[in-house]
C-alpha cells in the first residue's frame, strides 16, 4: 500500500467512522471514490460490486484506483497469447482477468485507473475521455492530447496514454480506462510480449501501440495531481462537490459480500479457465548431447485444460509405456506448469533407474513445461 498524505489519512479516518449504512444513501447525485488498496483483485471486485448493487439511476460514480504491478487481460482474452507468463512468475507480477472486454494492459503505481459508472442509457465513453482530456488541458494547456475513434487518448498524435474497456449490463454500465503517468515502460513492454509460438485462438487479440508517460512530457505531472484534476473536472461537469471519498475494498460492512467477489477473481478457474478454446502446434528444438531433436507437439486446450495431446518423439527415445503414461496424464490436466511438474515428478519415480533415460525424460518435460 502506498503512503497516504495527511489529508487523505484524515479523510480515511472519517470514512471509517461514518455509519456504513448511510454512506451510499447520503450522497445524492454523484460520488467520487478512491481506493486505499493497491491490490488488483480487490479493486476489480469494487467495480463488480458497484455494478451489481448500486442504484445508478440515483447516483453516478467515478472510481479512482491504482495497482501494484499486474497484467490485466480482457474478459475474452488468452493469457498465453497476450503476455509472457514465465516472466510474470519470475517478477511476481499478478495476472488478473477483468469482466469487461478490450485488450491487455500493464498496471503499476505509475498507472492511474478510472471507472465511470452510469445507467446503461447514460453510458457515453467518448464524453468520459473528453472529460479527461479537458482536465489535462486545464493543468497544462500546451499538452497535445486528443481522443481517437478507437477510444484511445493519444499524446503528440502518436503515443497512447490511455486505453478503454467497458461492461454493459442490463440496466447498469461502466467504462474504465487507464492513464499512463509514470509507469515502468521497460517492464510494460517485456511482460506484454508473448513468447508462445504456434498458438491458434479465436480470443480477442490486443492491438500493440507505442506508449509514453505524461511524466516524460512534464515531470511535474504526478499521479496525485492528475487524479485531483480529473476529479475536479468530473465534479464541475456533474455540478457536485469536488470531494474524494477514500474507500477500503476489503470492508465487508461497506461492500457486503465483496470478499467472495475478490476470491473468485483470484481463482485459476477464472484467470485461466475462462480462456476461449485454443490449440498449440509447435516444434520443440531440444539440444541433446551433440544433436538437436525436433519434437512436434499438438494440443487442444479448453477451459484451460488439455483436451487432446500428441507428442511426436523419435522412435525408441523413451520407453513406449512411459510415453503413453505422460500423454495420458497430460490429457484432462490443467495447462499449467505446477500441475505438469507434479505429474512428471510422479512418473519419474516409477521410471527405471537409468541415468540416460532420466536425462532424456527431464529434457522433454522441461521443454513441455516451458510451453505453459
């Protein structure tokens, strides 16, 4: 969690002392709220909760939030296609799947997230983006920022500083977007580069773009200044008080049932299991002793689990029984390095005590796990 200013701490203590039952009902017309958490799952759960529970006919809401390092994919996307999962695990960067559509984004504390909640009838993302541009121009009139037809915000006509996604319910809707303030662009470009080859999927692909931080254009544009300027412009346009209320996404008295929403967003079944069906057809170039072996692998994966598995090994390279047990064990299992590691370790225990055989087995299994 980031250190809060004294002003924000005072606001937070007021919020925590306010009777929770009247918190939402006393604010008529509109609310501007900001999360005190940097946890991506908690903040996404707040979006779900507001969408599901608030009467947006009576109140419109602007939700401001920031996350510790995380990659967030769209509802209908494939994480293996969108990012470098091995690098995410190495850097301990979280992966989350949101409930809205759109493409993949990298979040860290240098990236601001804004969610505009309205009724479905009043949903208008172009107006929301124009509001952000107006706030930026009010801060720095010289900034060259504009909204595109794709609902991105560009800086200097070429650098993307904001991307958009939305969820439209039966009566409620929300539009959320990012704003690059001072994100780590090296990490961003590294983790959003998929190393996976031979993957075929009908999942929604992201559209790559050149990005730039507002901080690079003007180092005085901090996250705090930007958040305050956007909140102020939102208040002006909706004729309400410019007052940001801090909320704790883990507070069950304020958001009844939110912990269950948070837990669901963290599950393997949601993050990976909701991936649209895909297939992998690739060739593993395995260096063994003085030669390179070409091992063809074909898999069909549905709901994150391997439905069909074929591994074309050189004849006699592994005992047929061991090979068939590997294919049998992989079929029906999660397309997941942890589960596959457990499987191959178990099979190795019943493998004949032969150093040459163990070397071949480990080489094959290491390459298979790298696919995941």
